[in-house]
C-alpha cells in the first residue's frame, strides 16, 4: 500500500470510528507500528488529526481564530448560549469564559437578572455593558488575541481570589479519554484556574468539539459538573462522556 493510500485509510478510519489505534491499524495493514506512527506524525503536521498516546483523535476544528469561530456552528452556539443563560440564578457569582459561545450566553442573560459576572473576556464584558442588573468584574492580564481573553500571572492571581458559584467554560475539544482540551498552554492554565475557583463547572460545547482533542489538557472530563450541548451533538460520542460521570444537558431542555 502506497503512503498516500495508507494516509487516506487512516483518515477514513478516524472519521468512521472517531479514533485511530496505532497497534490495531498496524495489525490490520500488516505494517510496523513505526510506519503507522510516522504516518500519524505527518498527518498531524498537516493539521489533519491530533496525536495522542497510542494513536490519534480528530483534531479540534474550533482552533480557528476568534473571527473564524464566529462563523462556525453559529446556530448551535446561539442555542447553547441561550440555554446556559437560563442556568444563572439571581444573586449568583458566575465565571463566564471567553469564546463565541460565551458571547452568546452573555447576550441572552435575562434583562431582569441580578447577578455578578466575572470574566477575562472583553467581548463578554462589552455584551453586558448595558445590562443594569449585572455587576461585571473584568479580569485583566495580557490579551491573547486569538481568543480575545486575558491570560498570564495577573489573571491567574485575580481568579484565585474569587469563589464563584458556577464556571461556564469554553473548550476546543471534549473527549472521555483525552479530557477537556484547548489550543494554547496559557489559556489552558486560565481555564483550569476558573474551574478550581468555582463550585461547579458547566462546559459549553457545540457538536464539532465532541470527540475531538487539542494539544493542551485543561482537566479530565470528570472535573466538570455537566456538559451543555445542542440536539445536533452525536449520541455515540456522548455515551463515553456519560460513562465518565459527566451529566449531559441539551439546549432543547432534554
């Protein structure tokens, strides 16, 4: 089998099964694991998959820049953001992470709601500027332009001094084994700090993030309380997340 044919087969298996196991593939094709691992390295370098121990997972498409993500799964993000907004209770202190779904959540918070929103996202803060009932606490730091959020030591220190009721977390990948992941090491650290400073964490994930992975691990999926998805989220990919102990909430109320 030619290299091009092997790589196409690997991508076909990844699309069909949601993962590739190097050992199993080497046995199926009667090739050495070194050959399969080389193919996986090259495919990863082309941005076509995410290598993990023993094989590969679908790469998180949500790693596009902020402007690009505004065009990705827009209807789903609106639905998830609207459903997340309904979870905030009067008087609560909540973290709202950065990202396009978080912006939708801020946009749909009820006009009558009185609560405190802590965010390291200027985009979320701007959405809430005209909301008279919400106290907005904006965490500062170095602006990570890719996601339009503050990162770094100053942001970490400010987050550590807060006890929030709920963290509404954005990620680029949710996988039962690979965990909650994102595409930047500093952003992963900030998201980990947000989770640690909140009594519970609701992960907001459109369907392209389910079963996908990025390079930087935030936490295992078991560290979150629940996962809020849309009706379009693939049932087969959600099953192992439930088994890992993550409660699944659907934006249609299911």
